C-alpha cells in the first residue's frame, strides 16, 4: 500500500484507488498518454510468397501498443483489455493467407484503430524464419485525427 505522502499533490478530499493513494477519475492531459501493451505475442499464420510458406503456418511474433483514453472507473468494461488486442491478431491470422507481413500488420492496425477508446496503435510484427539468423520485421503506426478541434 502506498503512503498518501508519496503523492503530495493529492488533497485529502480527492478520490483515490482503494489499494493506493494516487489520484483517480482525473482526465489525462494532452501531455500525458496511457498505453495498453501486449508484447511477445506468438501466433501461427500463413504468410509468405514461397511455396513452403503458403503450405505451412509459421510463427509470427507481435508487439502491440494501443494509446487509450483513461478508464472511467476501475472496471475492465470501461477500459481496453489487452486480451482484445491479442485476440484480434489471432482471429486475423486464422482468416487466411497473407503474402506480405506488411499486409498483415496494416490490416491488424486498421482493425485495432477502429476500437472504441483507442486513439493510436503501434504494431511491431516479426517473422523469425524469413531471413535466419536475422529477423524480418515491419512496424505499423496509426493515430485517429485529433477530435478536440
């Protein structure tokens, strides 16, 4: 448990978490960002241009980060669940073959940026078997237009 003195800017009457004393319910300012991350995700996907890649699924590794709005309360139904990010990647991989990891990353990014509460998405996708002993990768980033103007 945190000591209230660890958060000197917290007035006695301000709401705080049950398990600690940091401020809750305050809006994240423009200089602050909250990211939900799922890292080192391993999925099996049919991806590649070579015959062997088209006939067999291979491991694809992902790191997904979503910039999200602050949850309205300490409830998962008021937040972006990191499992949603992982499940979206698995569902997309199960839909069929992708010739390029770039296409897989872009399609996943389009789906995730469409989620409510997500304002930006960053995806790193790695294809370990592509150019062993190195690792091929792509990075996708998208942000929703600023809706404050």
